[in-house]
C-alpha cells in the first residue's frame, strides 16, 4: 500500500511538472485530444495543427491492467509510444510527455505528447549552438546527430556549402562513434527526470559503428542565426 501511494505521488509530480511547461495553446490542444479520445477512443498517432505549432500525440492502449500496475506501466508505455510514433509520423520523435491515462472498460490508454527530433534539436541549438556530434537517448531508440553551421558568404554556391556540411557531418560522427570514449556530456537524454548516464551507450554504439556512416540523413538546413546556415544530420543507432 505504501509503495502504491508513493507511485501516485511520483506520477502526480511528473504530471504537474509537465503541465506547468504547457503554454495555453498546448493546453487547448491537450484538452482537444482528450475530447476526441473520449468520443472515439483510438490507438496510434494523431497530429494536431495549432496556430503557433503542430502537436504530435500518441495513444498506447493495454487491456486487463490491474490498478496496481497503472503507474508502473508508464515507462513501458513510453517505449511503445516511441515505436508507434516511428511508424506513424513522417519524422522521428524523441521526447514523450504523458498528458493523461484513461480507463474505458477493461482498456487502459496512455496519452503522450511527443516532440519531434527537428523541434528538439532546434531548441537545443538555440540554447547552445556548437558544431559537433551527440547522441540523443530517447525512451525506445537512440539517434546520433551532427550539427554544422557554415557562413553563407564563404561559399560560392549552395551546392558547395551542402557538400562541405555533409563531409563535416561524417567527420564529426566518425570521430564520436569510432574515436575516443563517449562521455556523458555527449549524450543528451530526453528523459529529464532521470539524470543517470546510460553506461551501455558506449558499447552499443561501437557495436553498430561499422558501415553506419552511410545512413546519415539530412534532418534540416536553415538559418537559425543570421548569415549562417545550420545543417543537422541524423541516423538511428
């Protein structure tokens, strides 16, 4: 009983902390999702278009879950949500914030608001624009991301700048994956409630290093800072 009460307190803290980070438009989107789900329960993904941004929602459903397991199932539901999002959305999602859990009959559904890799990296870059490669550790998957910012005036054509950016991205990733030991500051965790470094990241990355560079994809190229084009490449580990 004490354990169950503690789990309720932990869940309440997580939920209230997430709610505080939601702006008014996002809160409206969340309420809309709840109404849609109440009228027509779904399992899978939905994209909600807001006036300022798009919001990505994932519903994960389970049947015959005991009340004692409702809260302990959240980490497992997060992983399942990321797998569903990967199949349902056109771009990777890396951060999953639980917004509600709903019981209808013998079915329990967890609703998650997820952040796309594009949005997550853009927000990270705006806080600290540094060229290099890092690993994004999400609930169910890991991604390696390379960031390169080039001054537009230094290149005679867009094509030349694109080629230089891709070469630099491969160099950064190769150094990270095949070079020195990966440190905790090179791993960005999307689970902000857990400050522990995943020690196994180094081993997992090195096992998958061979031939992996060719899998780099361009996530975006845009001007985040004036007179510079920022390129972000990624690959799933």
